[in-house]
């Protein structure tokens, strides 16, 4: 099979209605390498970058309530900074760059699930500065969420 490793995706394919931060940016622990009293933090096996994660809420109104909150992992040598809050909004809107999706089988359900990674997070682009679109047709189905499908 020609597809190997993470699949590059654009933010608009994963979160066509946008998303909002609903948790703190946390460094991911490497549970296999850690031992009692000694915490080892995860590094991406391909890039060697530290792995951070943040919980986000998908703004798509058609997504089931149990699948609205997903974890996005961010590869970065330092802790990513959360964009500034916008007045009048209860959550901080965010967009991600350098996104990839990796399919896996969820152990608890045995169903197909997606792991989302990014290389950066930033404030959303405004309508005056739309996100650059690729020449590919947009993906219609839900792609790249850490949830079973």
C-alpha cells in the first residue's frame, strides 16, 4: 500500500466549522519509558520533537455530543502558547498548522479512530485572510479526530 505513516490534512478538512480550546496545553508522558518516581515525556519517533496535547471542542453542529471534544497533539520543542481569548466568547478559538491524521483501532471499542497531530497552533484567520486551500477537493467525511467512527 502506498499510504504509510501520518496522512497530511488541512485544518478545514478536520474542523470545517472551526474549533475551540477547552483544556490546558500539557506535555504528553511516555508511559512505557517512565517508572515510579521518574517521568519521561514523549517525543515524536520521526522528528524527535516533544509532544504536547490540548483538548479542543469541534464547532460542527452535526457532531454527536460524545465526539465533540478531541485531543490534538502538537509537536514542538517548547510548550505551545494558547492564542488570546476573544471578547464575548466563552472559549478560545484556535487553528492548527502542519496537521496530520493517523488511523488506528481503538482498544476499548475495536473501531477505527483517528489521531490528530499538528506542528503549530495559532489564532484563527479572519474572513479577510482565508486559509490557503490545496488543489484537492475537500474531504466530505469527518477526518482526523481521536474518536471512534
